[in-house]
C-alpha cells in the first residue's frame, strides 16, 4: 500500500471511530419518558432509561400561560416521583399529593432553581440521577404540574339584590382582589361568588390552599396573603366560624366574597373576606385531592 493510501485509510478509520463514539455517547444516558394523564390528574409514566443522566435534566411538556414563578415564592404543585428502572411510584417520598412548597433549596431541593421563571399551568418532567447510591442505572423521574395561585374560573353574575354589606369588587394589579366597601352592616352570613370555578366541592373539615384578603366594613385591610403573593393552608376546622361555614360546597377555582357578621367572626366586628380557593390539600377519606389548572 502506498503511503498516501495508508494515510487516507487511517483517516477514514479515524472518522468512522469518531462517528461511532459520538453515537454511543449520545445514546448512553439518554432517558426517554412518556407521561400518561391529563394536567392536574394522577399520572403514570412509560420509561426507557438505560442509564441515568449525569445531572438534573428538565423537559417542558406543557407551557403554562399564568404568572411566572419567582425564587422564594410559594408554589402550588403536584410532584409525582417514579423509579426509572420500573416506572413505579416512589411511595416513600409521599409523591402525587397536591402541596404548597417554597421555591427554594429547602422547599424543593435541587429542582427549585429550574422552576424559577416557569409559568403557572406548566407540566415539567425532571430526570434526576442518584435514586440509589452507586447505581448508574437508577434515576428519579419527577412529573410536576404547577397550578395557578389565582382563581381561574369564569366571572359569576352579580347578585340582585346584593346582600347587605356587599362591596363592589374588581381585579387589582397582579390578579388579586380590590374592593370598594359599601359601609353597610352585615346582619347575616352570606357567600357571593365573583369567579366560579369548576373543581371539586369543598367539604367540612377540608384543608385548602387559598389566597385571601380580610377587610372591615370600611374597606380597610385586616389581613391578606396578596402582599407577599404566597398562598397558604387553611384548615376549615380551625378557621373562624363564618369562613369555615361559608366555604363549604364552594368549588375549587372560585373566588368568593364571604360576608361574616361579628357573631361568626370571633367577636372582632363584621368582616368581608375575599377568598381564592386554589385546591384541596387534604380531605375526607376517598375524596380525590384536586386543584384548578
């Protein structure tokens, strides 16, 4: 063989080896995940994951249209963890439950930074190595549905006649409520929907994820979650009587005005409470835990 032919043959062999190596490298660690189940519902996965990725990998399956998530805020989400080797739920992580979590290392571990900037209404899939120490074939697959922290139903018709003490209600910057108080007394408990949700009905004793604003009859804010934009847990069996009774049978995804007379408000005077019902965090046995998209 001539020297020129030998050089060409060596170069061709080198290129072939490089192409084969690149193909092997891309296939190694590739982790394919298919998610079954509508947004917000219980999910299962189909996993083909011969080797775990070296670092956390994020895929966006559904791009939401809600508010973008900020670092340190409280997000409402359902995260379901699966074993990449079997596709089975990792039950030890109490996964699949609707929960409120701070978007921080403390609240969500090493996926927190990847949630910053994501819009509410999104579905994400994380593939995270290290489910089992020392096992390169083991990865944790996490399906995360991020729910809205603002009521998302349709606007309800105004009551006619309006109950005594009913304020005029509008939407403030950021999506929270703004009211103009009537100054009238509140003689009896009344609930007026402003936005009608389509989720599950609230039952006595449920623990809810909510945003709320409490006003006196002059329209002065007594307490609110909207200043910090952080939804909270509300245990109905621990709430003031008027609020606990007023939210029963309302639907997730609703924004309601609860008019509470002083006798139902722990003796603190009449109260106007505007509540966004975002989800049911825990409920009576057998009742599905859901949130509005």
